[in-house]
C-alpha cells in the first residue's frame, strides 16, 4: 500500500497519517473487464485506484452501458456512497488489470474520528471532488439543453415553408 501516497485524496496527509490510513484500506485486485461497482447497487466503499484504469458508465435508455468518464491511477470513485445508503449512480469496470484500495464507510469514519486532522483533509477533498463533478454535470446539461430543438423553433421553421401546393406555386394553382 506504499502507492497510497500518490493518490490525490491522500496527498496532503503526513507520513504518519498515511501509515495509519493504509491500515483501514482493503486491497482488491480486478481483472480487465471485471465490474468493481454496479449501478443501482448499494455500497458504502470509497475506492482509490492504485494501479490500472477504470471506465465509469451509466445505463442508457436502451439498457446499454454508456461510458461517461475514466478513473486513472491515483483517482478515487464512490465518494458519495460514504455519506449515505443510496444506490450507486454509475457502474465501474476495470479497463485494465487494477489494484484498488477500498475503504468502507465505518472504517473511514472511525479513522477520521481518531485522526481529525487527516479526516478534515480527506473530507475536504471529497466535498471538492463532488462539487467539481456536479459543476461539470451542470455544464453538460446546459449544453445539451441549448442544442435541443424546441416547439417554438419548429413553429418558426414551419413558417418558412408554404402551407399548400397553391402557395408553393405562387397562387397560380397546379397546371399539370
């Protein structure tokens, strides 16, 4: 777990805090293609990617997975699950063989209670990370809405076209 020092969430921890934190982590290995997290499943683990790459996807309208982002070495995912028991909002699938340090909610809270300075650093990062994702999602939603054709747009477009063959022929009618 020496690689934990490279995780963005833990970069501000002292060596002593990092050593204590490593004791509450559970190392997990995953093969390429293996699911780490399923959308809609309940879970309370925070995941820190030590090695490998993970694809994050959400279920599309047709039930297929739609890739929305990637998690790289040193990144975290599953932060929201440490606050409450809600279904996961996305799935995580190992794109390459992966090593993950998983930390359960109870272990994390216990660690933070015993190490308040480290806890503030960790939760400060978690809140920042969640707010950053929310901002990104809001910008994507705004861009999507701007690109959607409204009923008013269709009405305006329809006003440009003739309503009948006679109108199209300039009022002269059809002479076939």
